[in-house]
C-alpha cells in the first residue's frame, strides 16, 4: 500500500516542542501559517477566531508570569493520572517557552458562534501543519487561567482564549510521543470490528 | 511577500462539499488520511479518537434516517440567524450525502480524556488537508442527535460522536464560502491593533 504524500510526511515529522532557541523567525512565515489556517471551515462559516501575535519581550514576560501563577496553583492541586504524566514528562509550572519563543500567538474564539471550540481547534490543526512546512515549532499550550490572561490583555468577554502557541525554532531534543496504530483506532462497518482481522483489510495497513 | 507553499495551496483549494458523485473511491486513500490525522497532538497524548468507517449501503441508509429524524425536529424549532443562514444556503433536513458518499467516517472522542473535543477537532483539521491532497471531499457534519446515533451503533457511553464525514468525489458546484482577510483577524502586540495600520506590517499582507 502506497502511503506516501506530503501531508503524511509533515504530520509524521511534526512534534510538540517546549524548548526554543533564540534564533529570530520571519513574521512573514507566521502570517503564511495564519493565512493557510484561516481557510479552514467553521460552523456557519462564522470563522470565530482572532489572533493576537506578541513579540514584545516585556509583554511576553507578563504573559508568562500570569500563566505561571495559574500553573503553580494547578500543579499544587493536580492529582491522579495527570499528576503522574506531568512528572514522567517533566512538565512543571515553569513555562520558559513563553519568553524564549520569538513569537507568542494567542488564539481566541468567539463564544457566541455555534461550534466555536470545534471550529477553532480544527483551524489550529491547519496551522500546525503549515508551521511544520515552514520548519517552525510550537506547543498548543492551554493555560489553566484562561480568563485572567484574557482580562489582562483587554480582550472582550465574548472571546475565549483557546491556546497560546509559542512559535520558534525547536531546541527540544525530546522525541515525538508515540502514536497508536491504525488497527487500534479504526473500525470497519461495526464498532469493535478491526481492520487487521482476517478477511478484512489486514494487507492494506 | 512570498505566500506560496503546499499547505496554503491545499487549504485555499479545499471547500466544504455536500454533494457527491457515485464514483468509487479507494479505501487506501481514506486510510492514508487517517494515518496522517492520527499524527496530530492531543492533550496528554491521549489520542482520544476512534473512527468507524462505513460503506455498507443499508447501514448508511439507517444512519441517514436517524440523522434526518433529528434534523426534522431541529429544523422545526430553529430560530434567529441560524434559520436565515440555513435558508440562504438551502440547507434542509435532508441529508442525501449520508447515502450518496461512498464512505461515511464517523469520528468519536473519548469523553474522559482532557481536552477531548479540542484534540479531536485539531486532528480533523489534519484529516481535511489530507483528503484534499487525495482529491477527496467532505463536510464535517454534526447531527443534532449525536447520542441517538451512538446508541444505534452500539458505541460505549464513554464515547461522543463528534462528526460524520461523508467521503467521496465532489459533485457540488457551490463555490467555497468567502474567508475574512488577515487584517480582520490578526492583531499585533495589542488587541485591536491591526496589521494594516501605518507603520505596521501593511506591506506584508
């Protein structure tokens, strides 16, 4: 089965990055990615998204401080599997990437649009592949105190901060997290009936 | 400003399609798109998605009937701007595409994963670009009676039906819906401060 193609190549190569080097990036490249992302479909074609692009070092520091304040509270109370996962991945309340990345792209959604969360995150999917094409990296960072950041930035209450995407060149040596196989996630005709079963499409995958 | 690139090209070309021709499509192409989509990031790398791929005509008819039952109720009570939009776009309770498309891809999310909706829709963003690369079309159809369909298909209650993607070759002559300009959606450094303003990046966009 021929599986090659540009999108698969970009999607496979792309990994989440939490460390950035100081090398400047071109704002044109970021705008290219937004230009591609804004072509995404959305409920009622509402395009319920706004972008705030930040490179000012003082503003990045302020945003980092507010996020880290929220993160400290969150990390104190977090329990269960998430606590273990954070420890294993060595993810702490510290969010250096919010200052280290040359750009922060704050993505807001308009809460009055139908399917505003779904539409905005679908659009972020486009954005991530465009970034990868440009050789740029990010993490879809979701701070625990979204509304505090929205307030600080004087963003109207109709908008919800969906994510902060730090954008830059990767300095993160961590490998990409493993993905499940097709067999684990695709059923044919019937829930539970897997691709790899005899008589099915085992040879295709 | 050089804006060309493969992702922008695919994203710009891609439009939502609600009419399909009867031409068969290769299941390998659908699997290619899932293979690309499952590379998407997700909260805690939970990969909270499952796919049910349906080509059986009787099953497609049943799914269509259940959806249309929900749609009739929905269309009877819908009001406000959405009612006007549906009328303008000539979108009715009828969902022929659920039978006409050679494949239906039902996308489920696992409700116990953190950010399950966000992660699943980001992944759908990847999927749509991969489909476009393969020359295939879809609409991210969200039935009003998600849970009824889940029940009918014997899908466990931990899963939520996020969308049904009919997949096939486009027979839809409608033009792509217009998108907003970069200037309308991107702010620089400060909410409300637009790209196109004097001294800003007007020449870049």
